[in-house]
């Protein structure tokens, strides 16, 4: 029997998984036999006390499909947040077909950033073409923010969203019926961009100019200015999105990026191994004044199963804790989205980069709250090889405790721990390690951990 496989770099959330299943139901004729929104949960899979490096979705049943299974992966270069396959066995890293859906999730609204939400991730919608064809693409706006569009969005937001619609990207969680529309043709794109407000003096504007034999798009790729590199992520996304939209609307001649600030020496050093140079190859783009690489070698794989990152242990701790009643009130797992700090009343707070004294705010990878025992657990995720650094870092959590945790959870006791992944240990290497996960899936829990953690892992068959 086929299963629905969801591969992700992120810590899976039940709300996002539910949204993906609904999209599968709508676009691929999936019949949901039973769905209980309040009881959708994600459970780690253990066999005889060994973690199987996968998670099962409970509370949703799709007719004629066995299970909904989540596995943690890492992508090469510009990778979507979620890939969805329908097949019997786990997808192979070398597979080129069988991918149904690619879903990008964003929690950035127009209120928070004029560029990041619409451009930062846009290169992904071009890069995937090198590996998969005819895949249904989605941009999913996080339900926690419910993308605020009651007022007119910025021109940048409208321009970027219109291009996503032009590329037939399905936009979920953001009302596109009022301010947004597909572009009709190339002239429509150029007219809209020309009517947008220009950036402050000294910045390189993104302008589109059409000639008989080429379209020129100005935009700085170097960051900082003068560095000669390719590092301006919003512009990488914007120029990729514009170019793919032009190709989608039928432009088959040259596309030349001007005023980019990229040096020939940088391009030569990369040997074409750069996400924007990959996209140049895919879309047939050129950098003005630059001899483009004769041969661009794409990554061998679009993704691979993750078996080295420190997040393998911290995510497992997060998922087991939440499944057994703990609240994840902050997350910043390695390579994953940075979350919001959640108060007791579920108000979301964006943590600053600096504390009240102007010093860098040290932030854990995970903060768990147990309402029943009134305790808070701060966890720094590390690999076995970087345990020493983790033990030092948890000594720097005074500011986050004093400025955010204690004011919002004054009744709670606070614990600081490290979780570690990697190697094949038989015992915990330090009393400040709350959880150890080996490369074979063996789990060791600190017997002196808070009772809520001991109870949660015992319920999963782990011997303490």
C-alpha cells in the first residue's frame, strides 16, 4: 500500500502537516476518511526503544493510503521546506520522479519585511527545475500570523506575489483575491515594475528594460557592496523570480543582469557552484560583463536524508515532549526557521538580537514548558563533537531568562541542558546532557532530568 511521505528540513508542526494534507486532498483527489483537527498529532517512531528516524501523523486517515510518514532531510542549495511523495517505500535520494508537491512555508508578513517574505525564498521556485519537472508548487503562509492583508500590501509584496501567481504557484493562507493577479504578458511585468517607488539614492534599483534582442534587469547581487560576491539573498530571489516569469510568459531571448557588482574572479573561484549561477544556467541568464562558466555542475542530489545535524536530537526531544503534553514555547533548531517566544496566553514575541544591555542575546535551540509541574527546560542542541561548546553556551542564558522567561512564567523553575547527536555512546558524557541520540537511533535520557521528560520517554518505551 502507498504511504504519503513528507520530507522536511523543518521541525514538523501539526498545523502545517494538516494544511499539506488538505492541499493533497484538493489537488490530487485524496479522500480523507477521518480528520479530527484538535487531535492531529505527530509521534516519533520507536521500535524496541530504538528511534527509527521518522514520525507518524495521527488523527488523519486518507482512504486507500497507509500512513502519513515524516522524515528529516537536508537539501542542496535552494531547497523547499516540504516535499510530498506518494509511494510504498521511503523515497530514494536519487529518485528523479514521483514527487507530487513542493511546499514552501513562510511566517513573514508584509508588516515585518518589505522584501524577505516575497523574495527571500523565491529562488527555490526556479532551482527545483533542475531536478523535478511538473511538480505542484505552493507558498504556505504560517497560520500563527494569518498573513495580515487588511491594508494594502506594499508594491514589492504585490509585485512578487503576482509573479508567483504567474508561475502557477498556489498561495495558501494569504488572501490573493483583492490586491493580486497574474501578469498578462511581459509588458505587464515591465509596466508594473516601472510604476513602483524607487529605492533610496545610492541603492541599485531593480529595473527591467526590453530591447529587440535582450531584456536587461538591473540589481545588485554583491553583499556588502563592493565585495564582488553573490550574497544578496532578497535580490537573488527577485532576479530569479523576474527571469522565470519572463520565460513563463514566452521570452526566449537573452536575459542580462546589469549593475550586479559581481567580479569575474569570484565567478571563476566558484567554478559555477553557486545557487544563483545554477539558476542562471537553468533560465539562460547572463551577468553583464562576466564570462559565464562554460560548464555548471549541479549538485548530484536535490536532497539527502539528514544523519549528521545536531537538530536530530533536539527535534526528537521537542516532538516527544509536545506529544506528551509539554508546550514548545520557542524553537531555533539548527537549519530550521527561527520561531517566536510564546507566552502562557500564546501571545507571540519576536526575540531581539541584543539584550537590554546591547549584548548579543544568547538563545537556546528549544524551550519546553510543562504546565503541570511548572518547569521550563532550555536546551542547546549540539553534536557529540561540539558538546564542550554547548556546555559553555548554556551558561550564557541569563538574559533570556531574566528578560523573557521569568516575566512571563514567574512561577516556573528553570533548567538548562544540552542535547547531543552522533557517535555510538553507551552512557551520557556529562550530567548536563538531557538526551543523547546515537547514529543508530539509540536514546539515552538523563535519569535526573525533570520528571515530565522521564515520563514522556518512558511512555515511548525508553528505559531510563
